[in-house]
């Protein structure tokens, strides 16, 4: 499998001189699922923001599918789906409309069959006409995943996705992640919970990246 993400000598220093990322080097292969483990403030979200082009790189290089994330921002961003830590959803929007709008934001052609299949895989199809406000925390998280996958990205970032989930909803999320992995998606799971990392990696230390 080839590297879908290549991070070389990455540094991120904020205006207050706080160094969030210190010479980070990381290769992520196509179809790989990895976990970034570290406490709050360890730089996990800073890393995601740099890869997604949300924040600027102080120094170093990031390539997604061989493209520079700074020089080819639009092309690399289309390859990435991001599920943020916060449940940032329009409360009175219906599920179907919300997911469809996310696809349109990336300029993708209409494909209701793909979106329908996506919602079915995430157990959301029967909720398509419900307003988001009426959904449980776990369902809202799945809506965020559907929105992140609406434009058919090759990479999915999940930032602390179990923060508001029950144990049952968390297990359901892991099942969805496993399904996406089997479909060839590269998944990066960000957490501060070691138990979740072991669940994802099945105890394999090679798949765990510690940040501090």
C-alpha cells in the first residue's frame, strides 16, 4: 500500500510562542486505520488542522496523495473528510438536507443514491426527515460522519468522536469505522483514552502514535 499522507519535519508554533508540534514525521498508508493518543493540549488537533489546511504550517511539509497541502489546498481538501470534536450542526436542519448540503459545498455532482446508501450504512436512513435537534448524541455524531463522507473522500479524521457517546453508541461507531476501513478508507482516530486506542488497534502497539 502506498502512503496517502506524508508528514515531514512538521512544526507548528502559535503567536504566543507555544510550540504545539515539534518536528513531527508520520506516514499513513492507504486503507490504514491509526489512532493518535495523547492528553488534551498534546497537539493532536493542531496536527489535524495542518493536514486539512485549516491552520498554517510553521515549517515542514505535508503531502496528501502526493500533493502539497499548501500549494494544492483545494485538491487535498477534497480528499479529506473531517469529523470535528464539537457537535457543530444546524439544530433545525433535517438530516437529509444537511448531508446533501455538505456534498454540494465540495462541488460534487448530485448523487442521491450514494447519499442514501451512506445513510443506510450509518443507520440514519430512517431518520432522514428528522430535524437534527431531535436526535441522540450518538445519532448526531453519525450525521457528522455522514457529512464528512458526503463528498466521497479517501481519508477520514475523527477528533475525539466518542466524547458525548454512550458505551453502546461508541461500539456502534467502531463498527462503522471497521466498515469504512474495509472499503479502503484511511482513518485517523484522535483520542486521549487508551482503552479506545487498544480497541481500535486490537492491542497492536505498531498502530498507536503517542503524542506529548
